[in-house]
C-alpha cells in the first residue's frame, strides 16, 4: 500500500502508545488500548482502501491464478476442468482450491462474476486474522496483551499490504494461526477432543488453501502427537485427504520447479552463493515488514524489555515449531528451485514471512509475563 500518511500515522501512534505504557503512564488502561486498536484498524483500512482503489483486481497472481481459476469453477460443468489444467493458461494448476472455490461460490450466489467478491474475501480474512490473534491472546493472557498483539499485527506493513492483493497468503496465515491458537487453548483445558479436532480442521484447511499448508499439517501434527492430542488427526484427515486426491487424480500436468535428479539438487545445495542470496533476501524482507520508527520487531523488543518473559516460557517452545519449520522448508525450496532464484525470492519471499507472522506473534505474546500487563 506504500509509504502513505495512514501508514505513518498508524505506526507512529503505536510507537507512542507503547512508549507511554513502558514508561509507566498512570492513565494508561485497557480502554486506551481498545481505542488505539480501533484507530489502528481504521488507519489500516485506509491503506487497504487506497490499494483497492488503485488496483481493484488485486496483484498479478490474483488474476493469473486464484481468480482465473475461480472463473473456471464458477462456469460449472462446461469449464471447471480448465481450473486444474496446464493447457489453458492457468499458472500452477496443482495449487489447492479452497480460495478459488470460495470466490467461485460467492460469484454463483451473487450471480455476478464481475463483483468485488475476491477483494471482500481478502479483506475479511485479514480482519479475521487480527480478530483471532487478539481474542486468542486475550483468552490466555488477558485483554491488554490481546489488544497489544492486534496493534503489533496492524503495525506490520508487510501484513497490511497483503490484505488487498487477493492472494492466498493471508488466508493461509489465518488457518495456521487458528490451528495453533486452538491447540494452545486446548493445552490449558486438558485437551478436550472437540477443540483439538477443530485445530486439526483448520490445519487441514491450510493444506486445501496452498501447497505450504501440507507442510504445516505435518509440522503441527508432530506437535499435536507429542502433546498427545490425537484428535488433531481426526480433524485434519478429511481436508488433507481431499487435497491429496485432488493433486493426484484431477490435476493435469506437473510443475517442474524442482531438479530432475538428486545430483543436481545436491549441487545446488552446495552452492554457497545460493545460501547467501537467500539469507540476504530473508533479512531484507523482514526489514521491510514495517517502518523503522515502529518496526514490529522493534515493538516486540520493547515489549520483551518492559514486561520480561514468563517463568514457564521455555515450556511453550512448541508454539514456534510450525511457523519456524515452515520458514525452514521454504528456505530449502529456495535452495533447489529451478524457477530462477532471484526471481523466486523477489516474487514470494515477503509473502512466506506473512504466512507465519500472525502465528509467530501469538507465540511471542504467550511468552510474556501476564502479571505485568493485566490491569484492573
């Protein structure tokens, strides 16, 4: 959405709010955080509205992948198979169909393929992600931390800018966050089967949203089984099976993103220049997640310094297995991509960070000392 007045105001205001909190302002209470969250949401909405006004059809991938496939699906029996074919100009026919089918169904219900349904759904998923983060942190650590978590996410320009381009990365971040948050809540309630199964369903939806979702299911599944939350498998089973059946029976053609031989892959892995380029790209894109004066990493550092970490913080390391594991998997994909490393990094690296950022924030806020931030 660019470096505009709304972005400047939102992030500068948040920096001042946190500064007032950590300096012990006596008048700073939960009501102030509520007001701040509303203001930040309004300013973020101005960013998104500006972006949609400039480009109502979203980014390139929205037209070339997600919404194009939605149009084929909305066409019914005569055209749906084009959505999974590599012969009709559709990029990545093997990409899962949750987002495209959601858009297609909305178009069918409205009876208008020219409606702004993709833009609306993109914004709804972004708002839902903010809401789930705030509510989950508040449920476990108190309302004040919940609002602070929402504020930091809204200060993340990388996330806000992705909220209008109609890609699958923000929806994926919603499902990842929801699954991990439900498991965290379940861990405080003796692992009720229904809640654990619901976490599995959300993880399964991640798999049906984007290819990275399959890795997320595997990573969260390892954590769930380690925590003896076996009902997670029951919840994840149906959407994961649906995704695999789709990929192996319906998709026409295969992508050639990976090396044809193990020798070629090992040669690429052994290329030091690829490692350095990938590391530099991750550093650059993390830096560009926010503005320097209120960068989300700076805000997290201020919070960590002000409140400290809970005594049992180390016991919550499992919250980071899935987000960090997915970043590691993405790093591995970049090492062996045949798509052209510089191009691949330039077109996707910021988005893979956005996919896990809300879940990372959730884990971070659960590490803080709740007693330091609860207010009467």
